């Protein structure tokens, strides 16, 4: 079993905890489903949020989905002028037999514009 990395992002419409839980939960669910993963396949997840998000930790949404024994960390994204606002990104390390080229990176909604080269 190889260690692989999966990228993803989602843009929030507003800075509210319930909305973050919903959108980050949708992102995590899509990453798992599109890659045929179960929570046991997760090694760790790194979340970043743009500086305009203050309502909650993105990792809290993962915990509410039942991802409770996987190391999670949150950090603030760089504050770059002109960058897309209200974005949560993730980098998940996984165990998978899939070749690197078959990993599905997930960019939901408007966040698909961030990485048109790998968004699926």
C-alpha cells in the first residue's frame, strides 16, 4: 500500500460555523467517495483557511463526520492580495493502491477555478 496525497478546496458563502461544517463536510465526503476511501485509509489531514474565516476550525467538521482517530491540523492560508476569499483547502495523506495519476483531487463550486489543471 502506497502513501498518496489528495488535494481539495471549497469556498464558503459566509463565515458561519454551521455553514463551514456543511461545506467542509461535503468536501471531505467527496474526497473519500471519489477516491474509494474509508476513514481507515486516512493518515492525516492538513487544513488551511483564508484569513477572512474566523467562525470555526475546519477540522471540527471532520470530527463531526466521525474522523476522530486521524491527526488533523489547521493553519491560516497566506493573505495574498486578490486571492479568492473564504476558502478552506485540504491536503490529505492516504494509504491507497491507486497510482498517483488516478487520485481524484476535489475542488467544489467556485474553488474549482483554483486548480483547473487537477480539479475533477
